[in-house]
C-alpha cells in the first residue's frame, strides 16, 4: 500500500484538512424500483470529500486524506479530487473501494444501499494522516461517520484531534450521525467526547439532541447546550428554515433561501463547506452563515452530491440573481 505521488501540492499553507471514506456512487435517474431502472451514472460520494470539493470551489486550500481500493472506483476518487485542485493523500489498499447505490422509489423518497463493510476506507489508520500535514493546516474537519467505520478509523480520528490541538489547529466536526453504522448509545458517547474537543460543531436538530441526550427542540437552546460542552461555535442546521448559531456566546440566525428543490443529498456538506471557507477567510459570523445557507440552497437546486457545487463567482451570481448554473 502506497501513497500516490501524482497529486498537486497544496496551494498554500493554513487551509482545510479532512479525511474519511469516499465511495463510488451509482445513481439511477428514473423514479421507481431499482429493477426497472435503465439509466445510471457513476460518480463519487462521501461527506468529507463533499466538503473538500465545496470549499475548494470557493477558493480554499484543501487537503483530503483517505484509503481507496486498487480498482477503477478508487482511481476515480483520486482523479476527481485532484481535478478540483485538492491536495490528495491517497493510500491504495488491498481491499475494495466502498460503493453506494442510490435510487428514487418515489419522487421525494431517496433510497441508498451502502456496500462498505471491510472496505478500503474503513481500514484508515493513524499512520495515513501525517502530523506535519495537520500542523500546517488552519482547520481540521471531521465528521461522525469516520469514527463509526472501524476501531482503526476511530483511533485515527482521535489521534488527528490530539495532533491538531497540540499545534493550535482549529477542530471542526459535523455530527453526521449514521444509524446504519452504530447504535445511538455508542454514538452518543463517542460523539459527545469529540464535540467537547472541537472548536466548531455542526448538527441537525436530532443530532444535537442525540449528543446532548436532550428532548429540547429549540435551536437556540441546542446550540447553547453544545457550546457548553466545549466548542466556541455551534451551528444548528434547520434545512428549509436556515440555521441558528451560537458563536462566542452570541446567537445568530440566518434564513434559508427559497429555491426549487431538485436533490437534497449533500446539502449539509455544502453548508459546512460554505461556513468553513469563510472561516478561513476571516469573515464575520453572519457572512459565514450567509455563505453556508447559500451553498446549501445551491446544492438542493442541482442534482448530485458535489459535482455541480458552485465556484465563488457562480455563488455570487446566484445570490444576486437567483440563477443556478446546472
């Protein structure tokens, strides 16, 4: 297993670093059961790489680390990320690249099958994530998906957090709870520990309630509860209602943009990419949230996880005119 050598160097130090599993993504385009689908596309998908692509398109220097199989899907993952100008540190593994199969059983019902048990991505280790690479970053972004993949991926997550904190690198985590990967009790325990070590946390209403073991549903209270555990910035994503954040003890609200909804998959990752890209630029809280909501709105206006996310110029045009480039 070796790191690929043909990746571009980072555009600058002080950017965003993230790691996790990116899988091949088979998407059926006709509505109905999978057995009758005849039109498919093959792409890639993964929460961390979605964020990486979104942030890179907004001009942020980004590094992505992960394991893929020595197969066509693994080659596609590396090629797509490199094409975005992302510094990739890809480990080729003897296992297979994970796979997602997505279809619409009904117009508004998306079903996804995951084939990832024992995949290359689940075999991520601490050795795959050089401390020097973390040290040169400004923000380390994690999700609650990676630590659920395996014991080695959990250890890699914690070792990365320790390294980041030792070198003054901000730690960001999107809770991103996946019930297919671990049960609520195990997730709550580990995610609460990770959130407590983070500087920035993103969560939906139900995810915040899980972490806090709370029945509260007011975004302001949930954001306050999350910051009370450690982070200085907690952002509650509320979908079509926008978001509520508690940043340095102040509450901020940002409404969502009203757009036609084409595909909601990946919208949360686009939101995070928008926020973190502005955080890297030193933008004020309301600007971070404005860009985050705009990225989320753009993402639901186009199909796919990350393929059609906007550049900064396209996003500004969208905010000015409401036009989405498909």
